[in-house]
């Protein structure tokens, strides 16, 4: 049975951790697990490598892991903390001499074409990103040898795509999931879910809501991401979580089977 490897490139919320100008205990923490770039993961099989979202930290995320090649980028939604780093794809274009495949729904495609208009222009100047756009919906598709099943979730009133990838499900920027979409998650061996803070939030799951959802879905292993400095110190919160649930941290790697069970 083949497997896929997941690397957490970033696990922080839109401001990152530490937050600029903040002197709270989390932002001043000496624990490297409390240093969180904006949320993204890298997915790898033996033959395929792609990232989910290009955050404002994308360049540094690639440099600190010495990533020399990407096959594709998969997008969750059009908020800036998930798309702002797209321009740095041009470095991969330069060395591969090929366009980068992008996978996004219509809402995100519209934002990418607007914000990075120069990369989609009919008359391009030299050195701009070379992009090959694939518009996706809620139907399953393949990126190389990796199966991807979109899971639609709600970020207040915005539809956001989570993804079931093999036996791994990745969901960020959500505070509600409809029953039919929950069924796509059931059977996952690992679930990654956003858990912003302990207090309730208008567009993100808080810590208790995330814990409750993991229990409802019966997923045996879960990691929380898209974490703000308001949640608390990594070590403290991790020790409070139920068995089978942990806070993710930048650089964490896990492996799951590359199949939809």
C-alpha cells in the first residue's frame, strides 16, 4: 500500500504567531512550537508533490525545507492569508521551465485572476508567474497519483474547500459543516481542523467546537491548525486535549495511506 506524507508548512492564523507588536506570553514564548507561519500543508507521494495554499510566508516555507520542485498548488479559498504568496511560484517556473498547475474553485479563481492579473494577461512581461488554472468543484479529481475529494465547509457565509486526500482530511477556516459533507470526512484516519482560540468566533471553530466535531466524526487522530496567539501556549493547551487530539506545529510531518477508504 502506498502512502502520502503531510508536512505542516504553517499552523498560524492570518496574523501569524508571534503577532506583530504583541508581548503576550505566547508571542514571547521560547518554544519553537509557538512560532507559527500562516496555515499551509505540503502533500507528497513517491511521484507527486503539491501544497495547499500559498500564504504570505510561502517563500520562506519553501526555503526552510529546501523544496526544489512542486507539481501543483491546491487552494482552499481566496482570503489573502491563503493566496498572497502566489507570485513566488515564478521561482519554480524558472527552474522547471514549465507552468505551475493551480486547482481552485470559481470563487478563488476570480480572486487569483484579479489580484495577480499580470500573470493571466494576454501580454505578459518577462519573469511573471506561469500558471495553468484548473477550476474544480465538489467532484473528486487526481493530482498526479494522489486522489483529492473536495469537502465544502462554511467560513461564516463564505464557502471554503477542505480536502479528503487518501485517508487524510484537511479543513481550515471553517465554523460550520453540513451533514452531507461530514459524511465525506468519516472514515479518515487523520483529520486536520482549524481551532482558532478558546473563545467563540464568528467564522472559525473554537477549541471546544473543534474537539466536539472530532468526537462526532469518530476520527481516531486529529491535529488542530490555524491557531492564534489567543489560544495559549502550545505545551499547555496540548496537555489539556483529549487522547488522540494534538495541536499541530510548523514542521510536523505525518504519513497516511494513499487511498480513499
